[in-house]
């Protein structure tokens, strides 16, 4: 682990422990922000002097002192002290969605519950019944949260999987004798979470590639190693399977190991009907056993009379029928994205200052870029009219300074429990773009939640519904809402649905996107960046849009500025 990540983990732990022991909420947030800033800082902490450490955003004197203690002695005494008071399992409890630090402390003090397993046992044994504030509904929510947590533990985020896989592919591609190398499986299909990372290489000799793979610095443990397949685990627990195949069967193997299983099964059925046999070794004549094709994926699909099907669609969700009809959608690509319409700066909970975010956006070649910091109803960000208007002035200046990119002033509004948003119409009219999202009251009954969303769409200033289901993968379930009703409202009012590319959100997800599209809704694919490197989250959003079968025309931020401006200005 990089020292920055070690320190970030300790600062986050300190924040958690402070929260559990009833520490001041602003202080807790301070440590959380510092943890994120340290993890995202590009310079290795060990190479910074005290001034350099204090110059990291969100790192003040007190936190800098703790970091220096760690660099000098390998530990932070205050963290050690709190650790001694609170068993690690209690901190683990706060990872259960819906279980806050205060509750964790109550469970520990009153019932001696100090692990997630112990909590589940206590619920099932009815031991929470006697506690104040714990009803049957709480028990049900906690059990749901526990299973959400366990599910997430077994899978890796798309972001982590893709970064890891790209490193592996780059390393293995450089080895002599490696003809081709690619990741396959759910990652190539851009699923929102990844069970294990499948990597495929083509070579005459597998041994040198397997050996290089086992020696990669990101390998923590070799689980199994053979001539055709090696499985390893990374320090964070992600599993990688590498398979080495002969170059002439590359296409068949890539097709097979990309999946999905359901897609492959449908394809094999079609093969059987035509007297063919499909496997990871190739497509064969079932009668004679003669190999027909295997070298490229294209060959395999074409031999079925089908066009090549993009991996993002391979879920047996109608793509094979569409391919047979010649009706596969032409999917939106990352290159077609002209801008980002949902991003943050350090004016609220972002890590980077405005000019840095804007410069990073310009570097990506965007034609337009919206800054959408949080609005005042999310009180912890302490937003005010004045701060927003100051930011607007600075954005107008930046906009003038960039010739090739429009810098837009937006905001991410909070959809209140009744569907109202932070500011009155007159104030909203001053923004170039308003995203509106749910950030509170997640457990309203379905009918109320639906009315809330519909009312937000009906606000003529709201142009994008941000991260519509509000799920956070492994931490918060989607809200209970009649999505069809919301999609109808979006189509009627000209409100775009967001596909939030942050890898812990990926919201909307593919199934909903496909459904929404049938209602005639348009979409905005955004990064929801809180730091300059997060602008890259756009790629996960694009992957998700592709899984949803979207083309460029469906995505408003592929549109030229004039068309987008027309959309944003329509009331
Ligand atoms: P994951 O890892 O759970 O996110 O999902 P996948 O799709 O990567 O699944 P994985 O790693 O078990 O297998 C990789 C691919 O190998 C899978 O997408 C399709 C293929 N595959 C695996 N098992 C079978 C099978 O029993 N039948 C067929 N037709 N294909 C399979
Ligand atoms: Ca896999
Ligand atoms: Ca696998
Ligand atoms: Zn948000």
C-alpha cells in the first residue's frame, strides 16, 4: 500500500472512531475530508516536508501533526488510544447501511454486539426488542443492510476492477511472445460490480506469461496456478483469473470468457440448431468436428450470420434478436462526450479549487463544462446565496479566459421531502444548468417519493435529475419509487435523467436506462467529480449508458452546444 493510502485509512478510521464515541460532527467530517484529500494527493507523503503536508487541501495543523507522527513512528497515538476503547467490530457495524455510529455504540454498550455476525444473531434472537428506538421495521432494515454489505464485500467496484485490469493488461502485453491481451468477463461488459477480473492472453507459450503474472507487484496471494489458468488476489481482496490460450483460438476464447453466461447459452442453442458446436476453443461443425472459425470474435459472430455484438450488450436482454434483425443500436462512445454537467469544487464537498477543475476539464478537450456545487439545504456544506454568486462571477471570468470551452454555472439542488428545491425561481433562473437530486428522506413511502420526484421534474428550472435512485453500491439501497411514473414525468417536462458515473453510484443502471428510453427520455452522463482525477468517472457512466443501449443522440452532453443550450433554456 502507498503511504498516502495508509495514512488515509488511519484518518478515516479516526473519523469513524470519533463519530462512534460521540465526537463533534464537523470534526468528524474534517478528518473524512482530509482522508480523501491525502488519498487523492499526487505526491507521496514521505517525500513532503511539513509545509508540503499542510499545503494538502483540507489538511490543517492538527491533522498535519498526526501525519508527521505517523511518518516518523509508524502510528498515530490518538488513533491507537481510541482503538483501544472501541473493538474493531464496532467500527465494522457502522459499515452496515442504515446503521449510524451512535447506534453502533448503543448496540455495543447495551448488548455487547461487536461484529456484523453478532448483530445478525442478536436480531434473529430478538435481543434488539428491548432497546429503545428499535422496532420490527428497524430490524428488517438492518437485516437488509447486512445482506447488502455482504453482497458488496464479495464484489469489486467497476472503477477498482478496471484500473487493476488495465495495469495487468499493460504489463502482460509487454512480455515477449504475448500476441494479444485483454480483460474479458463482466468487466469487459462494464457491469456495475465485478465478481472477479478475467484476463486473457494469447501466446504460443503460457509459462513465461503465467510467471510474470504471479510476480506482478499488485499480486498479494497466488490462489491457484496451472498451465492454462492462474488465479491471484490483490491486497484489497480482488481476484484476478488469467487464462493463456493459443493465438489461433483467441477469438473464441475472448467471446466465451466475456460472457455473459446467459448470452453464451443462447448463442450455443443457435449453434446446435445449425449443426454447429461453440466452445472456448472455436466454432466447429458438429458432424465432422471440423473447426470453422476461432481466431477473432468477428469471425465467430459472422459465422452465425450476426454482426459483432458489443460486449456491453451481451446479457441475453434482446441483443441477439436485435442482431438477427440488423437492429443493434449504435452505442454512444466516450469520444462523443462533449462535456460534463455535474461536478463539484472545494466550495462545497469537492477537493479541488474551481480553476483546477476547469483546467482539467479543458485538458480533456470538452466543449462545455458545468460546475454544480451543492445548494444550501444540504446544510453541512454551508452554502449561501453570496458564495454562489461569487462563484458565478469567477466562472464568468474563466469562461472568458477559455476560448474553446464554455464554462457553465450550475448547481446540484436538493429535492426536499415534498419535491421542493432550495431556491425560488428568480434565483434558479440565474444558473445555466440545475441538476436536482435526493440527498435526504430516503425512506419515504413509495407514493410520496414518486410525487416528490414528479414535482421536482415539473420545476421548469430543473433540467437534470441527478443520480435518480440515490443508491450507493453496498451502502444504500435504491429509494422506493415508481420509476415508470418518474420516467413519464421526465419525458413530459423535458427533464434529462442522469447516469452518474461515480463508481460507487452508477445510477441510473442499465435496466432502468433501457426502460426509460422507451418513454422517450433523454440522458446526461456525468462524472459527479469531486476532484480533478474523478473527471475520468465519465468512462464508467459511458459504459453504463452503453449497457443501457443508448446512442449519442440519447445523451444530451454529446450534443453540440447550440442544441444543448436550446434544451437547457426551454422552460
Ligand atoms: P462476475 O465475475 O461474477 O462479475 O461475472 P462474469 O460474467 O465475469 O462471470 P465469470 O467470471 O464466472 O465467468 C466469465 C465468463 O466465462 C462468463 O461471463 C461466461 C463464461 N462462463 C463461465 N462459466 C460458464 C458456463 O458455465 N457456461 C457458459 N456458457 N459460459 C460460462
Ligand atoms: Ca468475472
Ligand atoms: Ca472468472
Ligand atoms: Zn448528489
